[in-house]
C-alpha cells in the first residue's frame, strides 16, 4: 500500500471515529423508541411534562437529542424545542433567566436586571409558541437534579403566565436518579405544587438489558456506511473498511452472542450486579474494537472473536463505572 492510500485510510478512520462518537450517530434503540412514544404522547395530550431518569451513561442525553429531532419532524422544523444543560450554578432569579436565554440562543446583556431578563424570556417564548399551530413549547432540561427549589418555582411561574396567553410550556427533565431524591424531599416538605406540576410522569430509562437490544445496536452498525477519500461515490460498510479480509457473510450482528457473553462474564468477574449495560460502554468498546483490531491497528486481525471483544470492553472503562465504584465503597465500609 502506498503512502497516499495509507494517509487516505488514516483520514477516513479519524472521520469515522469522530462520527461514531458524535450526535450524528444515534442508534434507534428499544429504549429510545419507547421514550419517544411516551414524550410524543405527553406533547399531544398537553401534559405539564415528565421526568426521565436513569443511571449515568445509559444514553439519556442521546435520547433527548433524538426525540427533539423527532418532535421537529412531527410538528415542523420551526416547532420550538429548547435544550437546556444545567451546570452547577448560583440559584438566583437573574441567573435562572440568563442561562435560559443562553439555552435559547438569545443574546442579552449581562447588566440586565432579573425583571428585564424575565420579560425577555417571556417575549421569546410567546413568539416561539405563536409561530406554531399547536401553540406549545417543549423545554428539555438535562442534568435536572442540579435544579433547586426556587428554579422550579420560576419554571412554574413561566408555565402559569404562558397558560394565561393560551400557550403551553411542556418541560421534560432528564437526570440521574438523584432527581427522585429531590422529588421525595419536595414531597416531605409539603411542596405539592412542584411535585404535582412536574413530577407526576416519571419514566425510568435503561441501558441494554437483553441480547436482543444488543443485536439491534450491532445491526445498526452493520448498516452504517462511510465514505473513503479514494472513492467518494461508493460508500462502504464499517466491516468492509476495518475488516476487509473477513470471511464471506461476516457481520457485526453475528457477534451478538459473543458480545453478550463477554459483558456478562466481565460483570461476574468484577461482581457488578446492575442488570443493564450503559450504552456509552457498548459504543466505546465497539470503537476500540475497530481501531485496535481493524486493518489500521499495529497488529490487525481478520475478524474479532471473544478475546478481542472482552479486551475492548475492559479498555472502555466499563469496570470502573459508577456502579463498580459504589460497590467498592460498600465493601470498604463493611471492612
């Protein structure tokens, strides 16, 4: 292989790895399908919103992105879906409206008062909702466990004001299970107005729970095509690019049983008791499998087997996940 071909393959590999690790590569899993149907129903019925909770790395944020696109596909590209990523923040009214405007991509002055910012938020929300035939706005909040009591009060205030304009704000919270602890705290403190407004619909989101779901992922990866620099007019599959000498009829889908066994054997070996497999570790292990054992690896193989898949899962950091760390903490406490 000449240097031009080598450079072309390296370039194609870099673009492929970037795509596999981006929002351009969203696998339509069973969990995303179920959540999509649930949220489409909530929007159609005009409910106040819902909470979507799971363990870390199961794919909530990816699902949020997919469903936002699904809503726009259903109601039109102009349908307002605001995606707000919550970070650690001082809980002040000014900060609440300022960061919400930032999520809406609306420029505003840092010197504005909280009242000015609130009026700007309401003006933008009214305009967005009035531009749609169903008069609704969907606000998706990621890492929602970081919200405080007053944040929820201000959200409720926005909801109530919009309702008086015959418009509706539907809020979907995405969070780890800490959000359920927040719900319990609000309930114990008698904050029923918050619980009844935002926490009535709680949906538990999961990672991969059975071999069928794993095979759906592998089948999607089988069907993924990439474009090489050598022949931009003829996309090829991931298998053809990374394992060009694989036996005829080889597909990632056929690795499903091996992949499932490898994950479960590792769970047993490391005493990991949680049933589902976070989607992040599935995809990370697959990228490692391609990069470290495909044709561009230092020691490429014809086709992956159990050992390569097992090692790729280990290298993904799966055994160092939060569940494993929590297990070790519990063991140390017992000692």
